[in-house]
C-alpha cells in the first residue's frame, strides 16, 4: 500500500494537484463556515458557473484562463453580493439567474469557437491533469494570501457573520468585510474548479463546514475542524481516485458526503 | 451639548414616509424609551439614530464627540443566530471588535472586559456553552453583555424583553437600571408601555411623528399616555 502511494507521488502532476488541492480545500473550508452561516452557500455555486463562463470565453479568445478568470469572477462576486442585498429580486433567484446565464454564455462561446472539446469538459467536471507549473505557482500564492487575510480579519469576519446589524451599528465596515469574503471566495472557486470541476467545487465550500457544525460548539473549533476535515477528505479523495481510477472531483465530493454523514451521526449521539 | 439631536427628521421606506418632523435630543444620562404602535416609525427612528438608515429629510447631529465605536446595541435576534455555533465568550468578546480600530486581534484588556461583563450578568458559568443551546433569557444576557462591551457612552436597546418571562424581564430591567445609575445613557425601543413608564425617566411616543416627549410622570397624565396606557389594559 505504502509503495503504491509512493509510486503515485512519483507522478509530478499528482504532486502538483495535491499541493494546490490541499491549499484550496483549506481556503474553501475557512470561507465556507462564514458563507454557510450567512446563508450564502449558493454564492459559491453561482460563482463557479460564472468561472466556467469566463474560462470558456478566455479559451475562445486565447487568453490565459486563470489570469482572465480570477478578476472576472471577483467582479461577479461583488455584483452577486450587491444584488442579493437589494430587496427587488430575492438573493437566491438573483444567484440562479446569474449562474445559469453565465453557464449559457460559456457554452455558446465554447461551441462557436472550438466546439465542446475535452478542455471545456474538464472545466465542468474537473481534471487532475489540468494544473501546469505556472498554475501551481499562481494557486499557491493566491491561496496563501486568502488564508493570511482570513486569519488577520478573523475577528471581524466573526462579528460580521454573527450579527451584521450590530457590527454596522458599532462602526465595523460591514460592506467591506462582506466584499472581502466574496472576493476571497471567488479566488478560491477559480483555483479549485480546475481540479474539482465547476459543477463540484462548491461541495468543498459547503460540506466541511456543515460537517464541523454537527459536532462543534465554538466558532473557532468549527473553523479548525472544517479545515481539518476538508484537507483530510481531499487527500483521501485523491488517493482513492488514483487507486480506483475514478474522477478526482467527484471522488472528493463523495468522501465529503461520507464525512458529513459520519459527523451528523456523532453529533446526534453527543446530543442524546 | 446633547449626545444626539434630531432636527426636522423625516423617515421612510422606499419613498413611503413613516414619520415626519421629528425634533428631539438625547442628553447624557438620559433613560429614554421610544414607544408607539407597530408601524409608528419607532424602529425606523432607532435605525436612523444608529446610522443604519439615512433620514429622508432633516439632520441627525452627534455631539460630545460621539463616535459609532462608543455605541452599544442590543438588537433583536436574527434567524442566523438561532443556529449559530459560537460560545458565549466568543459572542460577548465580539462586542470589543472596534476597540482597537483596524488592529486585527483582541487585547488582554478586551478579554478582561468580556469576563467582567459576563460576571456582572451572571453568565460567567456558561461562558463555554454554545449560544444556540441557551434559553431565551440567557441568550439575551449574552447579547446584552456584548452590547456592554461595545458601549462606552450610550446603549441602544431594541425590544430587549420580547419573548422573555416576567422574572427574566424584571432581572434584565434591573441590570439596565444599574447601568443607567452608573452613568450610561440608555435609549430603548419598546412596545411594552407599562415597563417603559415604570423603568425609564423619559418617554418619546411616536405615531407618524413625535406625539409626546417628556418625563414618564408627565406621560401618565398626558392625553397620549392616558389613551395608550389605558388602551393596553383592554388588550
């Protein structure tokens, strides 16, 4: 078994995927706690569709996919937040509108130029082969920035997540921190979707924090547990997908579901 | 100079004016209750005083160097909080979030303050308990402790005793009274006119504007007071 795993890591594409995946899982879990508690889970999902649209357009126009997609999705995140704050259209329908719209535009852009080739498929469902050396460098830098900003603004993020009105009334710049959370989420989504796929990346954001919340009673322990679950599930997922020759993104998502069920069971046991 | 002065303030939602021509001021040491029926504009007025909502017309002037970080606020609970995984200590400490300006972490002083407030409200023993597992009264104490951590000069309370039993209600009012005696300015929105008259020094009765502004004693004998207090007894 150990030999098997050693052989696995002798493939440089797997090592690359593991480094990026672990960092992205960490970012997703940290931000996920806040997003889930603020009832913004769908934002992660909406952003991944926007990211797909942006990547399809970038490919069609011959731009570097990551460098084009990160800023586009960041802008979309700010827009989504503004739209869901306004009372005219309810938040969830606004997100559904933007995400299906972006998906449609992306598919059109892709089919008009190259057809639905494997590249686009790998963006939708994820591919472990997708990461180039340059992508890895960019992903590592960006995810370290996300983690650092999260730690620095941890107390403010808690205050804004727990009670926006109180935070605003006592002088915290709520809008700034909401925007920060949304932009960091968009970066995480773009970095993670190459491997997990646009359709599966939000599982990294939602599942670990929900699992942690079944058991933990403090915000800090929810954050730490979610991060640990996320990294563990990703690492397990990539090993299982190598051994069983299954798609990495789907495998990681299914393992996250198993972890959620286990934690839900433990949580029920503790409470009774 | 008063802490807060409203000059010809009109308030509304999406073009619909709910209260107009509001003129009053909050002075240091006041214990002011804002009362009125649903839709009378009392909650909107509180939001305006907290700078969460801009007035449609008029000016709200803050005196004596009153900054937002001097303000404590006991808000009505939101649905998000009902299922929030945070310990009592984490919630209370978050009241100190503005104490160090842009600096990201809490100081030992902040933590001591949070402990002191929890001790004062008798929730030190449950500081590691999860907020969502507390009773309504305990949750309200935790939120009051958080508001006390934030409040240097003035404390705003929005329906602080809604849904609490009479014993807990009396306890909470006693704590607020104690704070007022120690020099805190209190502004409370309440639909419970009897408690407002019993505990606060000054009454502001809203009904599309200011219907009455004076001491609680004066209010009891005023036309507005007689009707509102009397009306409630038949409810």
